[in-house]
C-alpha cells in the first residue's frame, strides 16, 4: 500500500479525493431528498370508508468535512519517503415529531392535533417554577434601599 | 444556491369516497455555500380538500404542542422582562 503511493503519488491523490467527494455528494443528495412531502405525511391508512393520514414534522441536519495532507510541499522533490493521507468525517441528526392526524371520511375532513403531554407538562413546570422564583425575588425588600435608610 | 430556501410542496392527491385530499408541506432549507452540509425543516401546513361539486377548502394543520410551548416561553420571557424593569425602577433614588 505504501509502495503504491510512492510510485505514483500524483495520480492516486486526486482519485482518492474525488472518491471521497463523491461519497459526500451522494450522502448529501440522499439527505436533501428527505425534504419531500412523503417525509412529512405517512402512508394513508384505510379503515372502512375512512382514511387516516398521519403527519409529522421532520428536522434533519448534516455536515461533512474532508482534508488531505503530505510531508512534501507541492512541487518540491524529496528523496525521503512520501507520506500522505486523506481523511474525512461527518455527522448528522434526524428528528421527527408527530404533529396531527388527518381523518378523511364521507362526512368530511377533520384534523386531530397530536399533543406531546410529557413535553408540555415539563415545560409548564419549568416555566411556572421560574415565574414563582422571579415573583419571590420581586416581593423581597431591596437591599439598596435598606442600606440607604440605615 | 441561496442560504435559506422556502418551498411549498403538494403531495400525491388521495381519493376517499367523493373527496380528494391533497397534503401540503412547507420546507425550509438552510445551506451554507461552500460547506458540505445543511439543515432541513419539513413540516405539514395544510390539506386541500376538493369536493364532488368542485368546491375547494384549505384546512390548516395546527401544531398545538408548539403553540403551547411558545406560549409558555413567552410567559417566562415576559416575567423576566417585568422583573428586570422593576429592578431598574427600584434602583432609581
């Protein structure tokens, strides 16, 4: 493997980079294709005359990086063994949350919201705790005024 | 390619009885030029209902969970602002 790099370093390096970029590009294309309506609305479920369509919010983020390097400067001849490398990395996250259910029947179409009670209760407890703390601080006498009056 | 892109997409129409339901989604794409990566926020916004008599109705999909969370966040922010203002008034001689 090492000998291959020494024999034809200039031919192998662009090929490696191109392969890496191609992988990144294809992964990025797949990631961008997630921005489709099909990602938000699920497969319709038939139940008698009624059709149920689940819907969700999808948030996805992705990032890549690629780099290469060698111990020889470009255009510089060296008798030493040429060491070089190409590396890359990436990360991503996809988050999905149900939003509502669409119910279509011969009587009409209605939308039932999906409530995330755990999230709402936790947020409410945090908010009311914060508000109670703030109000308690507000009701305390101001130290500056006490010092001045003394 | 621009930094932020908004796009409204209509899905495949679904026929149920005498009603055609078309789901509609809104996509927000965030891509920094020159960087390999980005963020996509895809959410349902409405359904277009087409009836046999030709009438159309747009029914909006409301995200009640988000609405409640935003209300709570606004309450907290309001309390914080009120506390800061009251502290400022108290310090005045």
